[in-house]
């Protein structure tokens, strides 16, 4: 653990967060900037990235946010983003793989091959691409933290988001495997598994009164979560406080998984 700094201090660190123009990714970026990190805001739309970066920079005089648009479905786009970050900020200490896709809502029997491949490509393979791009400079410094935003869906089955859940279960194993491979170079790889969080991405679930009522009833805290409630776990995993945590999945779900519902 680094000495002379607070447990949750990210001063001097550079964090790249995908899917950070809204929802959970934006909350993570805002909180990491608050903890002292320089943050890279990334999603497909440049205008949306720039708006979030400007909002963060308005709150912090040292201008801690940089906007770079990139698509997780395009390896070349991700490579250009990583290269730009390294040229501009000199390093990437924290990688948060938050962006994901779910183009299908229904039983597995109805999913097309194209939809299934998109889910697997964007939610698993793109994460491995990013780690392979960012990893070498972390290895040189013998320090780094990779955080993959998974889901409690990876711990259970579903009649409507089965393919998405399969991808999120694979993310947990990806973190475990990369933790073994990268651990000798002091690079930690972990997952966060949110429960139902009020974001645009999950609107199909929480915007349905019956579904919302069900989740509220089976969750011990009797509500769904907010994006900012995931950000704390990310700051923990990126900071000195999480320096001995790797290969783990931290569940942040209001207790929903403990009920077995």
C-alpha cells in the first residue's frame, strides 16, 4: 500500500472509464475525480462525453476530465482512445470496463445469432481488448487496477435477459483469470456486480410497475439502487484501500441476492 496518502485517495492517478457519459459510468467518473484522479470520459457520442467532462472540470479547478469518444464494438477505436490517453496524460492507472450492450429482451430461444454475438463481443471480448491495451504500461510500473462492471445477473438465470446474464457471468471469470495472470505485476482485477440500478440502460426493468414492485419486495432494503451507490465500490477497488483485493466480485444490490428470490 502506498504510504502518506488516504485510503481512498486517487490523487495523481489516471482513470479510464468506458460508458461514462451517463448512469453508473458517469457516477464512477465523478467520484473518482472527487477523490483526486484525472478521469477519461468515454462513450460512443462525443458531445455527450464532452458535456460530462466539462461538468466535472467546472467543479475542479485543475481540470481533471478528458473526453474521448470510442465504441467498444470497434477495436481500432479503442486502440486510438488508449493511445490518445497515454499521449495526453502519460499513463492509465485505473481501467473501468463499464460499457455494455443488451440488444435483446426475451427467452434464449428467440435470440438471433447476431444479437447474441453482439452481447458477447461488447460485454466480454471488448473488456479483454481493453485490458490487453492498457496492461503493458501498468506492468511496466508494477501497479494498476482493472474494474469490470458485471451484474448480479451473472449469478442467476432469467427468462428475459439470459444472454446478458451469460456475458456477465463470463466477466466474473474474466476477472478471476486476469487476476491470476496479472497479479505478479501488482495489477488487481475485480468485478462489481450491481443489482437493479435506476439507469437508462435498465429502464426496461424498473420502468415496468410490476417488475419494480417485485424487485422492491424481494430486496431487503426495499428499493432499487442509484448510480452513485455503485461508485463507492469502484473508488475502493481503485484506491489504496483495495490494494489486497483481486479476482473478486463485489455485489452491490441492496441485499437482493441473499433472499434467493
